């Protein structure tokens, strides 16, 4: 952590995270044909969004800013790596960290780690398969595609909403705020796969006004308080199928039961990823 990281992060402790995010929720759903296309174009220019990749590249096609933010991409631009045993990236983004889970501890940044137990809602049975598994943390910037896809074929066993703060999840906060991902609001989706248990943790952040899953719709903003566990029978998704989406940017953390994963040699922290890109051959 640098002094600049600390200076950029400390104001986040006093900001009203949820109030700001709920305000963003409302603003990004306003329908105003005279304003929305201009806001989309300005945002695209600032963050260098590649509108040509979208199914609808014209800003005027979107009734709200959120419709643009969760835009679908032309499917041929994100081919899914073949092979049932090939683990693929669930999102467009950049690897924040990856590696082995050591006795239930997950590396966040130099000097910072957190536990799989707290990340998954403080349930020992839920966390047990991952205590010596592997993880990958992927950060989605504002310019990225914000739909989330299945990295493997899997059957949903439970969904868990875990309340928390909404700190930014940018690099400077990961380096400076202890246990960042275990403190933020998040949605945990647990799957059974041919290669063991898989957890997909969708981490909220300031301005991330909503997280959705395809089987439950809008999960956040939450109805009520406290950890909420739900079971949705008969939900099985193919590899590459959409499983959820962020309304504004955030982070996905993959947890895998396997302790020895032959990650692609080109992968490391700060490497950019695209949906469907091969991450590892789990049969190797």
C-alpha cells in the first residue's frame, strides 16, 4: 500500500455507501430520450467503451443508462473455449489475484488476506470444500461487459446474499482496505460440477446499484437485512450460459474445490480476460 492508495481510500469509510448506490440505481433507470444517448456517449468516450462490440452499437437504442450498461455483446466476439473440462473466464475483466487457498485464507493484496469462511457467509459446511482449493479474483472496470457467464457446466445448490459495506473494489482499495471482499455486500452462488464444488461470489461496490441472477432476478438492493440463503431446485446451466449481471462494475471471485489447478501459463495478476477465454484444463 502506498500513501496515495491510503489517501484515495480513506474517504470511503465515511461515505454513505448504500444511499449513494440506491441513488445511482434510480438515476440509471430514468427514461429520457433527450438525455440518455448523450450520457451513454459521454461515458463511452471517458471510459473508452468499444460500442462496436455491442449487439446495438447506437446509444439511441437504449431506453435507460442501465440498459446500456448491461448491454449484450455480439456472441461471435466472445467464443467459449471448447471442452467440458476447460474452465473459462466468466467475465470480461482483469485478474486482481489468483492462486491457492491456504488453510482457508485467500490472498487479497500485499499485507492483506481474508477467509473463505467469512466470504461465504460464515457457514463452515459451505466453506469446507474450498479450504485448500484455488481462487481467482477478477475486477470489472466501468468499460467492461457486465454480464456474468458460467465458467463450467454446473447445478446450482444454493444462493446466499451476504449484507455488507459497498467500498470501491478498485486496485487502490484492494491494496489498502483490510478484508475488502469479505466486508462488502455480495451474492454467493454455489454449484456442483463434474470437477467438484464451484463458488461464484459476485461482490458489490459503491455505485453497483444492483446484482442479478438469472434464476432469481434482482437480488440487491435486498429486501430486509441479514444473511439470506435460498435454494432453487432444478437450476442447471451450461458452460458459457449467462448466470447473472452487475448493474455498474465490480468483482467476481471464483473458488474451486480442486487444490491443484494447471492454470494457463499466460495468466497472472493484472492480465486482462474475456468471457469464454480458457483459464485451465481441469482434467490435466
